[in-house]
């Protein structure tokens, strides 16, 4: 598939997704709450530990690099602002999105792709069950609902990691670290990071579902589409994050 045809197919899928979302909004009974809760549990709640641990170490690394640089300049206390802004504005949501892409986008592609291989989706269409209502909408909505929660826990983990390293390396008391974070790091950075979460969630879930629906009848196709779902999701995450960075820079936020 060429880049142009793949881009066109992506636009077609996006239109179908928007149509299905609008249809579900007008007729809420079309939503399948059991599937929604199951995906929220699998993609969201079960991912909390790994997201927290990963961002904890990311925050620790940021603080370690920051203390080494800022101590040489005699302004090591600014490590607090560095950790706060970096985690709340960028790393918290981006690392969460990348983990969700590797964990959930691949799972969505594999689940739907397996159903394609077993002709379960064809059977659903014979029974007049819309594949978007049954398979895509619950996954996309679950990702939208859980991504802000995961990002919030990621922010906490990153700041705790930075606080621990700051305490060990430059003897910044945790209480002082928290007080200075509240005083010097604007809550705007937190909301900027959180505002990206729903958009990245849509990109991740839609990419996984789309690649799953493209699976053909062999295992090689399934593996190829699962890999494509992860790669495409991560590429779109970085691209959208860059777009958001430019927008917020223009808005002076």
C-alpha cells in the first residue's frame, strides 16, 4: 500500500469513526457498556503500575541530569522547576501515550485482527451488528476516559522520582520540593499536558482498531498489522505533540 492510498484509507476510517461516534451520541443505547468497562479495565487500570514506574524513573533521570548541569552554574534549586515543567507539560503525557501505544494499540490490533482471521467480524455483519459500534467505539471511548487518569498518575510518579533524586543528590527536602513546586510551577503546565491526553488517546485507539480491521487471513498479516499499529501510533504521538508545542508557543502558554 502506497503512502497516498494509506493516507486516503486513514481519512475514510476517520470519517466512519466520526459517523459512528455521532450516531452513538444521538442514540446512547448503541453503546456497549460491558465492552467499554472491560477495555477500561484492561487498557487503563491494569496499565497504572507500569506507567507510574516508568515516569518515576523518567523524573529521576531528568532531576539527575538537571542537578549535574545546574549545580555547575550554582543554581541547583531550579531543578525543582525543571522537573515540574518537564513532567507536567511534556513527559508525563508523552511517555504515557507511548506506553499506551505499545500496550493497548497492539492489543486492539491483535484482538480485532484475530476476529478477522476467524471470520467473526463477517458473522457480525451477517447478524447486522455494526463493527464500529461493537469493536471500535468502546475501545476509543475507553482510551479517551482512561488516558487523563494515566497521565495524572504519570505526573505524580515523575515528580516523586525527581523529588527523590533531588533529596539524595543536592539535599533538597521533600517538603521544600513540594512547596517550591506549588509556588514556582504554574498549574497551566498541568492543564497543557492534560489537554493533550484525549487527542493522543483517540490517535492510539483508532490506529490500533484500524490496523486490526485490515488484517487478512494469515498470521503474517496479523503480525505486520500489530507492528504497524504500534509504529503508526508512536509516529502520530510525536507529530501531534510537536503540533501542540507550536500551537501553545503561538498562544504564549
